[in-house]
C-alpha cells in the first residue's frame, strides 16, 4: 500500500471531523474532537449573549440534551484555546530543541513500560506457545488411547474437554500478547509520524482547524473543582495523533 493502515485510518477520522456550520454559521474550533471525561459524550459549542457581553463555551452533549445523567463540564472556549495552545507550544518547542530526547520519550511512553516489560511479555509468550504444543501432543495420545480402548469414551471426553479449554485460553492469551508486542514495536514508527507533524508546523502562531486536527486526536474535559480558597480548577487531557498523551519532563 502507498500509506500504512494506521495513517489511512487517521486520515478517515480527520475527514469525518469536517463539520457543517452550526447555528452561529461557523464551525467550532474544537467540534468533533472534544469529549466529556465522565460520560464520553461529544461536547457541544454553546453561546451566551447579552447586550453587554458574549461568552462562548463548550458543554457535555448528554447534559445539553438531557439524554444521560451527567454534569455540564462547562469550559470557556477562550480558556480552552489558551490551554491547548500553551501545551502544544511546550510540546513542539521541546521537540525542536531536544529531538532525539523527545523521540526517546515518546517511544518509552508509547511502549508502556519499555524493554523490560516487553522482555517479560516475550517470555510469557514462549511459555504459552510451548504449553499449547504440549497440549496438542497430549490430545493426540489421548485420542490414540481412546481408539485402542485404553481409556473409555467417557473418560476421553472428560479429559479432552479440559485440555481443549486450557488450549483455547492459551491461544487467546497468545493473541493478546502478540498484539501488545506489535503495538510496542510500532512505537518508533508512531513517534516518527508525530515528529513529522511537528516539523511541518514548527512556527505556528495560532490554532486553526487544520493545525489542531493534524496534531490532536481528541481532547477530554473533566468537571471543574474548587480548592479551599474557592479557586476554580479544571483539567483537560490532550491525546496527540499517533502517540496519545505526552508527558514532558519537568
């Protein structure tokens, strides 16, 4: 293929995110990529306007439509934009100054534990595959014993059912481990894909629909909270294209 499957799927996601103008005759900057942290609903743009001021925000879709028991997760568009822009600038700035270190960081985070964990997975995979082969040999001997009359049909059915169940469970475990190892091996490729986006947009000044959707897969908004001084706090999580959340060193 001309492009790999993951890149193709990402392009299709970006195409799906193209939105028609809303009732304000505009396409919200975060439309289609902003989600409620608690119920998972897409968040919708809302505008409150009076003679004195206009306030643009996003709220939980389920709260807006009253289709699910959830809270508003209200977040002002200007504050959200500032927060995302700040994080994006930190990430791209760090990547530009420390590319090799940044790539290593992405790979380690993407591998979810690094090489030691992968080594343990490979060892577990080898043990499971060895046991599957042993069970196949045991099942073959059982069948031969059944044919020659060394064991009864009832005993053969009982034992073979147990061994088949164990073998099926092991095969499912093997498939899971192989998928996890495959994902870890893709970490370097995914880091390079994200780095290509960083290189393409190294000196941006503002968030645009195109820029945001190339960099970001989704943004998750948590409900706000207040500390003892009644200071409002609200967390957002940014999942970047191909690499997910990026945790830069302090």
